[in-house]
C-alpha cells in the first residue's frame, strides 16, 4: 500500500489537475461569451495588448436612484468606459448595463466545504473538516474562485483569506492570488486571516484531548495546535502583503477571524494599527449559537462594549452578526448584546457570508 505522504501528494496532484481543467474551461466559457457579445453588439474593435477599444450599441443603462435610461452606445477603451453616447442604430435585441455586483464576503476557496462532508453541518464541525483539503497551487485555487465570481456577475470580491496554501511565503502567495484576480479581471479586497487562540474549541483544548487515545491526540495536536505568530508579527505580515500587492484594483485589510479566535492583545494591536494606518478591518462576529455562548461567558459586560473598549468599533470595521443572529437568538438578543446601538453609532458595516 502507498504511504500516507504518497497518497497526499497524489491527491494534491489530482486536485491541481482538476482545478487547472476547471479554470481552463471556465475562462474559455467567459471568453466565448465575450466573443459572442462582441460579434453581436460591438464595433470598432481595436486590440491593444490585453485590452480592446469597443463600442457596445443599443444598451439600456440602469443607474442608481433613477429609471432606466433610453438605449445608448457605450464606448470602452483600455478596460474602462470612456463615453456614453446616443444610440446610433436601433437595437437588434435588448441589453441592460448596470454596475457589476459586489461579493462582500468570500473565502476564495477552490472547493466548497460540501466537498469535504461539510454540507448542513454546524460551522464548528465543517471548519475542522477543511483540514482535509490539501494544499494546492494558490494561483489555480484563486483563479477557480474568482472565475466563479465573475461568471456570477461580480466585478469586485472581498476575499477573507483564512488559510495559506504554502509552501511559498505568505507574500509570494498573496502575489499569486493578486495575479489570479488580475487575470480574471475583478477588483479584489484581500483580508488576511489573523488568529492566536482556540484553534480546536472555544476554550482550553486539554479537556478534549484528554478524552482521546494517544495516537488520536498526537494527530489532532499536529494538525490543529501548531504555534501561532505573535500579534505584532501578524500585523507586520499584513503590511508586507499590502506593500507587495496593493494598487488601483487591489486593497488589503486586516482579517481577524473572530473574537473567539483572537486574543485581546491581537485585537488591540489590530485596532491600533488600523487607527495608525487607516487600514480597514474585516471580521466574523457571532456566526453561531456556540460563539454567542462563548461571548456571553467571556465578555459578561457585552461583546460590543468589549470591542469598543479595544478600539475596534469604528467605520473602518466590517462585520456580520445578522444572518445567524436571527436563527439562533430571539429578536431582542441583538439589542441586549448592545450590538445594534454600537454598530449604528460607529457606522460599522454589516454583511452576510456568501460562501458557507
């Protein structure tokens, strides 16, 4: 029988090949769709490197806060809209132009957790199942994720990156993710994961580990309980990534995984760095009833008051407590936590996780 290392390597190779095929098929479909649109609706095409100058004829434009505008021609050059002009010919079929959709929260995973038995499971169980996902080429992984987003109509993606694939450095991997975003053609906000506690359960791991056999305990320890970087080291890693990839189409944010996974020292360091640099923060908040129980136990004065005391509650923070709060808590729970008032007064953005 093959050794475990050989099996893992063969699985990695197979997954990389599958991702490459998926990406090639997806990009081909995107190109075919664009070519069909070009042949039907565009004139004056001029190839200049990877961009073209085109005229999209007979488009109904949908603008924010207004009714649809009568058909117009849209002129694009070097990847940007340069003019909107009166329609020069009667439309042969109806086209609608609107701002591209924004995916406000994604994890840029190459595969869904359902691929690893996570369907309809509590968050706390399927997160651990992600440990079974082998490391793959980060460029291919991001290409698959961003390609799906683009085919779904998203022109901008917030990717809360919760795991480095390796074995390259974090900065080099971020460069590969940025390259994938550029090749797909999306705007990317890249939130780098940050955590320094509770990798296994919401509290000390020893009570759980003591129930396991020696072999199982050693396996779990090796898989989930490796040392985590110091808060300052994590801050410096985010800044190094930002220096390497930020630009007109890419921004980088601090991405604390959530209060239950981040110590006060780490959250305070993030808040201080955000105040100092203006860098935004993107964080999970109270996604499950177990996280609510942890918050009640750990912060009896209220999670919102605690985050505010640490300096995190500001317009630079984006968090999303709502989608599971309504599932696990009565309607008064949000108010009793102090979240509603704190989020409103500090203009914290709230959003919904788009990728389970």
